[in-house]
C-alpha cells in the first residue's frame, strides 16, 4: 500500500517541480491529506494539467499553480515576493525540482552552470527569501531533495562552476551534495538562532521520472533513456516519492533527518545516515559562496 502522510489540514505547502514525477506525486498525496498546495512550476500549462489530474482524483483539494524558474534568480525573487506580499504564512517548503546530467555544459539565465544553478543556487535563494513567511508558522519545515549521487560526490572548490572542464556526472553529484550541505547548515542555523524550523532531507533512490531523460538527452534531440540508467533497479513514482513524503510530514522527524530507500536505489523508506561525503565538506563555506553568487543573504 502507498504511504499517505498524516493529516496536513491547515498547512500550506510549496512544492517545486510539481508538474511531474516525485513533485506531482507529493502534491497529490499531501493534498489528499488536507494540505493546501502551491505547485511551483517552470511551465504553467504543464502545472495546470497536473493540477486538473490531481483534482479529478480528489475534487476537494486546494491547489494553485504558480510560475517559478529556478534557473532564473529574477524569477525566484518574483515568486517569493508574491508570496510575501500576500501576507499568508507558508508551513512547508519542498525543494524538489532539479535537472540531471546534461551532456554539454549549459548555463542559467544568470550565467551559472545549469545543474549548480538550478539544483542548488535557485533553491538556496528561494529558501532564504521565504524564511520570513516560514518562520511565522508554528512548525515550519524545509525539505530538500538530494540524491544518492551525493554520497560519492565532492565540492570542486577550485572550479565550482565547471568552467575549466565540465563532467556531467560529477557536476550533478556536486549539485546534490550542495543541496545536502544546504539542508544541514539550515538546520544548524535554525538551532543556533532559535527559529523552531525543521530542516529534513530525502533522496528517491532510482525512481523512474522524466529526470532520467530530460537531462541526459538535453540538446541531443533524443528521447531515450541512457543504457546505464536502464540497467539500475528502479521504482515507480508512487514508491519513489515516499522518502520525500516522510521528510515533509513525518511527526517523528528531527533536525537533519535523512530519508531514503532501504537498499539505496530501491526499497521501503527508512531513516538513513548522512554520508561521509557531507562530513568531509564545509557547509558554512558553501553557504557563504551561495550568498555571494545568488545575491541573497540569510535573514537575521
């Protein structure tokens, strides 16, 4: 049986990348649990189609679609400012959207390497910009989707934007390790400053979504799944979204709790240890770099 989170009535949840894959499935199940969902999507038409599909199964759900392009920091600022100006609190932010392993180095609107910008700098800016409205709630939570690829990654401090020599898989791993370090440092700041905010993490193992084709096939004109990815044991989105749902709604979650499949790529969700790669990195240094590159400072 699919895991359904506990009652979320009264909670307003923002989910990035929620028109497909794990984001869409998370929106569906959290809406069914009573949450008010803000679907933050790059393409509003796709978001509207996903919303209609969710409402067909759950007509009483409260869901809205808003445009957000994490590869464009101006879009991130507009999206966040709209929510701030409304004056309504946000209970949970789920940083789910991402891109994986484009074959050639590409850049965001702001000139960052695409994976670094979309997977890390955009969510970093969004999280910090929304902290004022998150911290107005009784039990705010920020959920960050990372990847098993982060477990063997490292931060390329000397060429963090991959300008000298681009390698798609190390660049992807770095971006997801950066997500992990962001989530852990956010938890540290929350504890130090008494925010009462919970920062949790999840990774989906190998879950079959359009992530496996949209990144590796980007710019090639193909729509095939790379052979290496085909050979890995996998799960569908219903199963693969469950670590994210636990991170978003598990009442037993603690600061920095990390959820993933039991067997790394597949299996029932469990709490898993933070990998050694994170312990060997410097979250505070990365946070300072992200503030500089994004132009977004953490609110005092």
